[in-house]
């Protein structure tokens, strides 16, 4: 009998699969996990094929140690998507599949729900007299509870019974622990809409009807102004999907947006809902993964990694705030969740909805060329009116922690009227730099080409690039002077200044520093909605997705840094940010006002946004991109390389450039730009260079990469530098 061989993808940084002998008593399945020997260690991999041929002699092949799954981890559409993503984003298949698994599955944990620890009373315990236990009320409580039936360990602990009490009763032989698998639930049987639905306006109703007209694949770009009721459209789209027993996947850009969204969906539908995000522990993540696969969850809401959750019967995918940069993974498998969501919907043959007030230019281009259906919501829901926009020229004005006198006056007017004010400043800490007043020395990170950010509350200097921290120095590192001054304004300094200017009003700061503790963001948001805080300071965390009815003034403190940037996407991001931040003002019946502080009020981008809106800006921006041969009219791949030796990095990328230029696919339509030092040329002690490859279409780009990558891997310097491939990069720094 010819020996059977399994071809296994392992989580190692190699573009190859490995052959292992199959033991007759343990047959693996394609798409299932196996544990195999690899060098001196045991690794968990995925079986990609079963064959009887190998490029190696059979006596050199090792056998599979154990088979972990008897059915594939993923259904064929998702398994195929992962294989495609590995090829398209030029990332090893084994690592790609490992990234799509919860951590516990990567470690070999059984792919089934964990058993529940249950307690039941024994015959001896049932015969005990309660009167003999008057001095042990908790023991009496447990015995009385278990006389009515079994109870889980967690529910007993929730009733304030200690583990010591349970151990005492167990040692006496009065109760015993048993393991039980959790029972499956049929959520469809009890499905209902559990709150009264608001009446849709014509645009909302048309959007819902258009998507519901066909249950098959179609990509719908839902462009709706902030406050136009996109979430209500999502809820109406989900109703027929859930009523048919199908599941829904909803992607949100950040965990900060999730609590509000979750509550909205929970109030509307009585279906089990799971969340997937970085805040979950390993057990919770596996539980959500299994709930999707086993149809124990009707709705899964999550950040980008939720895209890889398997579903028993997926019926729709919704990507909220589809333009958001956090959908792009910046390390390991550098995928874009929005693009993969469209691809997954195509493979599952279901509709996918991309929602945003400020769609990415790539999505708008696809809508204008007919690849996507374009749905628009131009009116704010309810009685909310569009906020008034204004630019405040701060040239020559004295600024107090970044605030000009006219802005302070506008704030006081809104606050005295009983409303809330939101100030947006995308810069954490007290100030972005510390300077010596005597000689001009700046406190610079020794490991990066960047300055330390001063955090006054913790008394630290922090590098936001490599996370280095050090205490604030008492004197200049150059001349020894003690005249050290903070330069620039961060959210900490703004908060401090507002406490002086408006002592009668409470201020809250929401950024990554102030919301580190679990649950702190949710408690802040609830307090804001209850009007416990009147002045809100925030970075991007506060800029989008939140509904604050009493906010009537929104001010962007400093937009100049975004107007002048070497990234061609900077203007698009600023336009999106402006519209998103402006959307926080006047969301209820109160009129809203948006103010931008700038030294360049005449800037073309600001004028276009203020007077013509995002759509007109997008038209002119797309025209500029077309003339400059930039996405979406071309496709890019960014090669990044870094090492402790700058010459090695430059030399390596010069060799990479040579490989591309000698490719049979290379021509004048596939320019190779660089190598050049990265905008942040040194980070964490490593010198960073990059090389940009462009192509007129995805097919040509993939041909270039497929030919070049094997040759690049053979370069001697490829082992001396750390390098990566970023297909369709979103960040060129």
C-alpha cells in the first residue's frame, strides 16, 4: 500500500509547505490542524493537501504527531479567501492561516466549546438535615440550590458562594462536580424585533430596498452625511437576514466605537451577539469564534480581525466607516479588511455594504466606474440641521494653549447656553517637544529621528514611535541650563488651560492615555451623554461614531500640520477628519457650529471643504490623482527594509530594484521609485529605507511580485536586514 503524505502549511516565515507521513490510525482532513515535529519543536499546522508523492525520499519524512481536527476549521469560501490573501499580500501561507486562528487554536486547543463545570447534590447530601448546619449559612444555601437541580460553578460564585465552601461540601461527599458541554441554542426560534422602529425617510427606504432586492453578491457603497441614519439602515438590512436564520458580520474600525453600536443592535434584536476585538482574552476570542462557526451567534460585531471569523450561514457583511485607516493591518499579514470583506462577500455570494460619510477615494472611484452600487443619504435624520462651518484665522493672535480669544469667546457663549463643546486635537501628552531656552537644544529620542513628547501627569518624556520612556531631565543636555520650555500643545496642556479659563465647567479628556483602564472609555461616554462634562477634549478616538445631542460647538484646534505633509493621502485624511469631527455638532434639534483654527484660511483644501463639501473635494482630488499616476489609477507595493547598518539597507534595496528592472514584465508603465530613506529614517535604533513599485493594474503588479520575490529571498543581504512587502500601502511613513 502506497504511504499517504500530508502537505502541511506551518507558521514559519517561509513560502513553502512541508510533507509529513500519515499514520494509518490517524487520518487528517484538508483544512484541519495537525501537530507535527519541526526541528526540535512541535508545531501546529494546517493540512493543505493529501497526496502519495513527495519531492523527498519517504525514509526522510517524519510522521504527523497527532491529528487535532476531524473537520476543516473553515468552510471552503473562507479557506479559499485565506489562501488567496496569502498570495495577494505576499505573506507566507502558514503564517496567514495562523493569523486567522484564535491564539488557543494556534496552541492546539480543541476547536469546540469548553466544558462547563457543574455541581450536583449527592444522595448523602440530600439526606443531610439543614438544622445541623445553622452555623454554615452558605453551605445551607448551596444544598438548597442544588436540591432544585444542577448549577454551574460560575452561577454559584455569582451568588456570593466561595470556592472554599464548595470544596468543604465536596470533601464531605455532599456535592460533586461534573463536566458538561454547553447546550446548543436555536436563536431563530425566538427571533423578534424588540423595539419600535423609527420611520425611514425616502433615501433610507430606497437604500434598504435596493440591497434587499437581491440576496446574492453585490457591493453597495452607502454614502451618508454624518447623522443621516446609516446605523438605522444597517438595522433594517439585518432584519430580513436574521429572520431567514442567516448570520451577519459587522466590522467597525475601532473598539472605542463598539459599545454604542453593540447596544443599538442588542436593543433591536433578541439574537445572541458576540464581539471580536483586541480587548478580549484568549478564551473570550475562541468563544466568539466558535459561536460564529456553530451558529450560536446571530450577529458578530468586531474590528478588522473579525473578518476571519467562520460562520455557519453568513447572510450579509457591513463595513462601517469603510474609509478608516485602521482597517489596514500595518504588520505581519498587511491586508485591508475592507477589500477582503468585498472579496469574502463575493466568494460567499452575499451582499456587502460599505458605509461612510466620507468614502475612501478608491471606493468612490469604484462606485463611479460601476463596480459598486452607489447609495446616498443627503439629509440628517430627524430634525437635525447641518452645522455652520467657519474658519478662524489665528495669524497674529495670542494663543493660550492653542486657543485664540475669538474661539474662547465662542466657547463661553455655547457653554452659558447650557450646551457642550468639543475640542479636537490629535496630539497626546502635554507638548510634542522640550527645548532649551538658552541654546535651542531639543530633547531627542536616542533611538529614533524624533523628539520626545512631554507627558506632565506622569512626569515623563515618551517617544511615540519606539515607546521609550525616561524621566524629565532637570537641565539641558547640551549647555546644562535649567531653562527648559515645553513647545507646542498636547491634550494634557489643553485640559489644564481649560480648567483655568472655565473653572465653573467640568472638562474630560479622551485619548489613549486617559482610557487605558478597561471600561474607562464606556464610563466617560456615558457621563458625557448624561451632561456630567461640558467641555470634551479628544483625539481621533472622540472624532467619529458617537452621538452627543448636547454638543453644539466643535473646534479643530490645529489643522495646519495636516495641510503640509509628504504623504499624498494627507489631504484626503484631513477632509475625512474634518467632516467626521464636524458631524459631532448639532446632531439633535440644536443648531451646531464648527470652527477650524488655522494660519492658512485661504488654503484650497479648506475652501473646497467649507464651501463645496466632501463630494466636490473628492472629484478634484481624484482628478489630481489621475494626473499624478497615483491610486486608484495605479497600484502600489512598498518595500520596507531596516537594519542597524544603513549601508546594508540601501544596498539591499538597490539589488531589489535591479531584480525588478530585469523582470520581463518591467516597462515604462511599471516604474520603480527609490530606494530612499523613509520619512522617519531611524526608529528604535534601526535605519529605515523604502522602495516603491507601481503598476497600471493588479494583474501586472502581482506578476512583477511573483517573479521578483523568489529572487529577492536568495539575496545574501536578505538575511542581514529586516524587510517586508506592503501591497497597496495606506501609510508611506
